């Protein structure tokens, strides 16, 4: 997923922005994240750019959950009720990923431990404002959509278009929940007929600028936004340090929000953290400009640390930004923040990436109460997974998934 350092509506039409003079805190909302989780090794603080046949030293190494875990962790730290549907290998890396995500308060009831499979591993090397990644993974043994029951309840789903089938996505979207999606970097798939079909069933599409330009063949981000927007869909393009561009229904032109200037240590996962901030603001009903600024802030805070998902900010980090902010123009742009701080409860300190597994938290140690259900959530009649992948996967997984549903406030 995108490593944009900074950033830039809601999907289905809502009240005009004038009805939201002061953004409200987000009531408890259920968000289901679906996709692949990776074991990330993130190197930063390199003395020089790596060259073939050479060795360079890194000042920092962070070990953290990656892939869709980036956005799941960021959403949980903002206080949403986050469920994750993903596969975890029954190996040491899988143990670490499961335990840490459980510690972050993410509901793993609809994830599964899989025997005879290996954990996908990504090495990310950050140098300057960008990073290079190398990934090793075996194909997933079955579709994560098979882990969800037919009438699973959620306010929103977050997924990658490459990880779901078009028919399943169409049925999900018809059932009513808001669908947020991005797309992985795959030159053979970008702009393919299959992805175009899937895009028709997405409310908010959030590619990075390279993906958007590759998909559309447009030379500039504004042109790509115009090509990707359609119907009731909102397109938000992450344009790295330049900020973000958004274009949605009834908007005569794209809206650009410039990025924040911050010291950059590692951009791994910053685009996903941006997405989390934008989803939070969308579900809270904020106007577009505030959503973009808040997403911009979340993404910018994450690049100050190494470690992808574990660099995602908690509310205390966002408050520290506000307390230290002296620029009058920026204080005007972010004047909605103090109102949010008053509504957020503190939890345990944010876990940060470190170069060892010795600090692994025990599964289930997070101080979150188990809850029986999610109040105020719209029912969604989910389609079943592909028939040829069979119910035995869900049945086998049920013996190896967490029975508790955990919720957190950051």
C-alpha cells in the first residue's frame, strides 16, 4: 500500500458542508478490514543508498505487522471498533502478528490460523522520502471472504480491489455498508477490466498518485482523479509530500490539500495511516476539507517513526502536534482538533516498532472489555465466499480464532 507521507467525503451523498461547522467526534462505529497481513522488517536511517554488490548500515530497524494491518492498527488507535479478516500462518511470525494485533484491540474473530503455510514477509528499505520493498509470500490457501458469515454487521468495509472477487464485492455493496478500497501495485492488473468492474462497487477509492496515473494513463494527478471519479464515487489520491487530491459527486473540480512539512524517518505504511484518518472523518460526517486535513495529519505523524503500522499515531500524538503548533494559518486549519481531544479516553501507550521480538505482548492482555455486539450498526447481507473453496475452511478456522470481540478507545 501507498507510503505517502501526507495527504488529502464521504461516499454516499450527505448534508452539505455548511451543516458541519464544527466536526464532531466519531460515535462508536464498526469497520471490517479485509486482506493480507505481512511480517514487516523496516530499515531506515541508511548511511547511503544501497547499490548492487554493496552493504550499507541502517540506524534503525523496526519489526511490525504490515499489509492491511497498517490500516487496522491506525483505525483502532483512533478509537474505531475494528475487525480484521486475514489469514495467519501457524509459525513464529504468525504468533507474533496475531498477538500484537490482539493487543492493539483488533477483533480477530473472523481471522484464521492456517497450518502448512508460511507468513508473508516484506523487507522495506527507507532512503530519503521514499522506500523500496521486497516481499516473499506463498499464495493464500483460501479467500478471506469465506471467514465472514452471510449476515455480518458493519458500518464500513476496507479492502484492496486485488483481494476480492467482483461478484462478492457487488453483493456486499448492494447490502448497504460503505466500501473503502485501494489497489495494490500490479502493472498487469492496474486498469484491467476486472478492476474496472470492481470499482463500480466502491464508495471511496484511495489510490496513490503512481497507481492512479498508471491506471488511467493520465500524466497528472488531477486528470487521473477526473478519469477515476464516477457516479456517487469519491476518489482520493495520495500525492506523497505534495498532499492529496479529492474529487467526488457534484464537485466541479478536484480539491487539493497540501501536505504538512515534517521530518521524515520512514514512509512505510503512511498512505494506509492517511486512509484511516480519512475513514474516521468520513464516518463522523465531517466536511471534505476537514477529512483531508485530518488524514494529512495522521499520515504526516506516522513518517516521524519507523515501523509502518506501529508508527500510526494515538490521540496523544495528535494532541502533541496541536500543543506545539505555532503557525497561525495551520492553527486555523486545525482548529477542530481540541474539540476531539476532550472526547477521547486514553488507553495504554502506543506500541512502537523495535528491532527484536522480545517485547511480544501476550495474546489477550489488552485492557479492553469483551462486547457481545456492535450497537447502531447497519446489517449487511454478505455474500458467501466462492463455493469451490468450501465451508471446511471457515469450520476449521473457527477452532483457531479468538472468541472475544475487543474494542478500544485511543
